[in-house]
C-alpha cells in the first residue's frame, strides 16, 4: 500500500510511522509539486488540503482516502472527490487548545488595554488613568460551537463569563449557557460583549457577518474572527469600525492572505491584526498525526469508527 504525504512532516513523526507500520510504503514530500508520479499509485494521501485540484484527483488513479491534517476544507475539490467516492477525514479538534487560548488572550488584551500600556511603556509614560475593565460578568457569543468553540466556552467560564453559542441545531453544549440557531442569532449578537467567530466557510456562512449583523451588536462590543476570512464582509466591517458601530475587531483571518500592506485594517486604532497564527502550536503535527494513526488502524482492519469523517455533500 502506497501512502503519499504532500505536507512537510517532522522527521520524528515520519520515523515513528515507518516503525509502527513497516508493511506500508510511506513517501514523504514537502509540497505537492514535488510528488510527481508518486501520486498516481497513492492509495492514501496526506495533505494540508490547500494543494489539491480536480486535475490532481484525476491523476491519483489509486486514491481511496485523503487525510487532511488541518481543519479547513474550503479549498478542497469536493465535486471531483465525490465523483470518485474518495474517503476524506480531517484533523478537526486539534486547534481547540491554542485557538481558545488565543481568543482569551485577545479578549484580555482589549479589556486590560494592553496596546496602550505597551505604547506607554515604550514612551516611558506613567499614566494610571488608562481604563481597566474586567471580563468577569460579561457575555461571550460564540459563532460556531464545535470543538474549538466548546474549549473557548470552557475557558470563558473560568473567567466568570456568560456564554451564548450558535450551532446548526441549537442543541445544548457543555459550558455554554444558552444556544441559538441561525434563526435566532440576532439575540446572540445583541446580548454579547464579545463575539468570536469560529465559523467554517460554506455556502451558508460566506459573508455571514455583514453590516446588518454588525448593527445588531453593542457599540461597546468586540468582534474576533479566528474562523475563515470570507465569513465576514470585510469592506463592510471597515465601515462598521469607522462608524463606531462596534468598538474593536481582532482579526486573525482575512479574505486575502497575507493581508495587503495598503489595507486600512493595518492602521485602524480599533483593529488588532494577527497573521493567521491563532492555531499555531508545537503540538499541531503530533495531534494531527494521532488522528491519522487512529484512522489508519481502522482503515487497515476494515472495521471500527473513523475520526472526523467528512460529509462530501456538506463539505465538513
């Protein structure tokens, strides 16, 4: 069995896979354009999911399973994959810890005026009138309560925050005080002091946060996007911030990345820009390949439950 990886993989992970599954032929590459003819005979492909095209799927004549070692699937050629009925799994859930920590760090940054404090320190300014705010007792709204959203909720409860969440069904989720659906999301927006979007990019979520939805939020509220850039109508958000409809936006993802140097977000005082780093962690690949190892064992045995199997119609 040929297993090809187009994802740059740590040496220790490669060695462990080859040691634990000696009967399999692993071929590791650093990027898809290095794979070449190896793709044709690959039964299993390991990828970050952003390097696949319908043409490559056609070339991969033996391909039966794609393991995406990330959570995002919006660049996957699902029509071509579905036509071949290729199994797809991903690494959903591995980002939960770092992205939850990022979210709480950013909330605290705004509440405790970290930007101002650091600026004052650099200029040797002693100013005890900088307003400090507690997040205890405030309300956090989470758009998209999956594994990441639930971990954000858990940490938020430790800080004494009330948590409102959105998912597709409105079904109760641990650590979330109240759940809403798309039909009642306006109540989440109106009641929250902080709104964090962890939405995946689908037909339903493309442009989800529009001017109209931002208008539902409090003028004092803070918006955080760690999901997908295209779930927000970016130019409408610029107008929202200029008009003071919300107080601050913390943005880790954008419609176009890297964010162009001439984009107004870079210079707006009420915007914090970070370069798509909320999920970065030294534990990223070890966690992703633990899911792969579990699924590989299930795949080889022909029975058991695969983790994170993707619905090819829904794209998640």
